[in-house]
């Protein structure tokens, strides 16, 4: 679907404004990356430790109703999740390990009084200790680091090393930007959000590779063209594809944010922000970075 034809937008001419904006996003993201491991963030029980209690009811229980009951009893800072295809309810608390039994007993009493016509049993009580939480933090950092290294190797092999470096910088920028935005919004950081960050890293790379592929193609055809003009031409030639791909992806994510439920709301929001930032970085970050490696006679790359 070629919805944008013969565009001649001067993207490279706006690179300095883009770099300033990206620098702000990166600084916020770096700040978040520093403070989150220190515990100065809204961390989920995956990282802080806590307890997960799974209840099985005779009849279905609405999440809104269960959440309202807990709020009335002063039980907050919890995550509720329905198990698909069953009458099971998963409740996760951010509490110290020593309080787990008391939490479980209180929860059972509250639901027994409220849902006296809907009997239930406690199927499982799982504790996530602080030690496990710290290990998960390290594993999450390793996952992000290994993914960026993989991106560098792949793009360097498919194109050239400088393309790989530009792609890694742009992808790292995207991850930091979304992480920083979530930190500023005080959104909970859990393993689901780390999954979203890794997913958007892959999405951003795909979009970047499409632009890089057109730049490489034009390098072969128009190798003597002014580098800025060549990159602008390449971005404009794939702009329609970028808009259509990102637009349709954003439509799906908007639907998930609105109607997907509370459990995946933050996950969908992270992907939504990531797609927008990733599309922006492919055009205004990754591509302009190639201009830093001009070769002989001011030509691009070589």
C-alpha cells in the first residue's frame, strides 16, 4: 500500500533537533537504569520479592469486584489476574517474606466473608524472595545486553560494522527511552515489561534494517551522491512502508490498551511507546549516525 508517493522530506536537515530530543530521552533512561537497580522505582514482585496466591472458585469472579473488595479492606499494591478458561484467580502481593502467612490468612478471611455463596480453595502460595528478585534483575540486564550484542553482530555481518554500531545505538536509545518514560510515569517495572523492551528492540531493528537496506541499495546505484541526499532519498523511498507498518501495529496496540484488560495494559503501553520511538529512531537516529563515518572525498562509508 503506497500511501505516500514521491515524498522529499529533509529528514537529515532536522538531525540536530532530533539528537537533542534523543539526548533528553537517553538521559532520562540512563537515570532510570541507575535508580531501578537501587530499588528507587515501582518494581514488581519479580524483582522485589513477594507472594503469589492462586485461588480456585466454584463460580467465576470478576476482577473489578475482587479488586474492589481488597480496596475496601485496605489491601492495596496487589496484582490480580484471571487464569484463562477457569475460575482461578491469581493474586500477587509486594510484601516482605516474613508476612506471607499473615497475608494469605487475611486474604482467605476477606474472600470467605465477601463471597460466602462462592466457595473457593487456596490452590497454591508461592513466595518470591528478595534474593530471587536480585537474580532476576541481573538476568534481565544480561538479556538486554546479549540482545544488543546479537543485533551488532547480525547487522555488522549483513551490512558493515558501522551499520551495526548505528543500529545498536538506536536500539539502545529506544530501550532507554521507554524505560525512562515508564520510570517517570511511575509504572511498575516487572518481567512483563522487560519482555516488552526486548520485543520492541526486535521491532526497532526490523524497521532500521529496512531503511539500511535501501541505503545500501542506493549506495550501489548512486555511490557518488552527496551522503545527506542519499540518506534522505532512501528514507523517503521506504517512508510509505514505514508509515503503514507502524500505523497498523499501533492500531492493534491501541485496541489492547483500551480493551485488553489491566493485566496486559502496561505491557501494551510499553509496546505502543516503543513502536513510536522505534519508528522515530530508525529515521532520525540510526540513519543520521551513518554520517559520522564519512570515508574518502566525503562519501558515505567508503
